[in-house]
C-alpha cells in the first residue's frame, strides 16, 4: 500500500531531512513540501494527501491550529523540538509525534504506525460492498439481517449500545445493537461525517443548516464544537 504525504516545516534543514526520509521509505510518496502552514493551506486544498508531517511551532499559524483545518481523511504526524507539545498533539487526534532531532528509525516507526492505521481502515471499509451506486451494508435488527444502501442513509443516531439508522426509503429508523463508534469505523469517510458525539450524517444529504443545526425534515441535528471544524472544512470546499 502506498501513502501520499506532505511536509510542513519552516526550517529548511528539517524540510530537506524529512524529504530524504520519505524518499527512502518504500510505501511513502511525497506530494508536496511547504515552508509554512499558510503555504500548505492552498497546496493541500488542491492536492490532498493521506499523511501530513506537520511542525508545531511556526510563525503566523502554528501546526496545532492548522491541524483543525486539514480534512479528516488526512492523518497527521507532528514534528516538534519541544516534548511538552506531545499531549497537545494527541488532543487533536494525531497518529504520532516526532521529537527533533528526528532519526530515521523514529521516522520509520511513526510512518509504519500510519501505514497500519490505513490498512486497518481499508479492512474496515472492506465490509462495505461497492458496486457503483449500489454500495450497501448489512446490519442486524430484531433477529433479522437487513441490507441498507449507503446512498439512502440520511443520518445515524447513537443511543448507548444501540444505533438508529435513518433511511430515506424507510418510515421508521432501523435499530441495531452496536456502538456508534464501531459503525463509524466501517463507513467510508468520503461520504459520512461525525458532527456530534451522538450523530453521524451523510455529507451529500445535508440540504439545510439553520442556527448551527443540520435540518432533516422536522428533525434538527446538533453540531458540537469538537466536530464543528471538520464540518466547516467540508462546507468551505463546497461553498461558491
């Protein structure tokens, strides 16, 4: 499996060193390197990548701030000269962090962690059968196994150990005994987005947002602060 990647660092020597590391790693393919987060903002919008090596301390816009603007499909490995930033890096859901000066051994270990993450995700996505518009999943509900077409899903609500799947073609939601997190891991992130700890929505089904809530008919889906940036990034890319 090949992972596309980019590097963001305001230190030229660090940029060159990481580029050298990428080039000697068989499963990594560099798509861009940027001397600032501001420069990377435009480049990554035009050419998104799987993996981003992102420096934390940079002028204008630091790496932690910029990480909230990166699309959720891109995973991040932070690079920093200060160990106290390690905790902050995990708070923004980074895969790993590298402490400068970075050895190739540490770089390769972090990169392998990213590769394993993508392989596991692809394996999870493999539970969804793809056949053009006929992509679907099977869920267990009331001792039955029900096929649900992904294109028909509006949103999903999590209720402790249960989920309620709201489908355009069904008058009532389909209930299944599973956690929202386990279902989220099996849905393609290109189509579905977590907007609240209790809700996942299908991006293409978002027709109206009113006062910070997504409207589906008479239902209003809240958008929590911790997921607001991911939604805003998606909307920014679609707004004209």
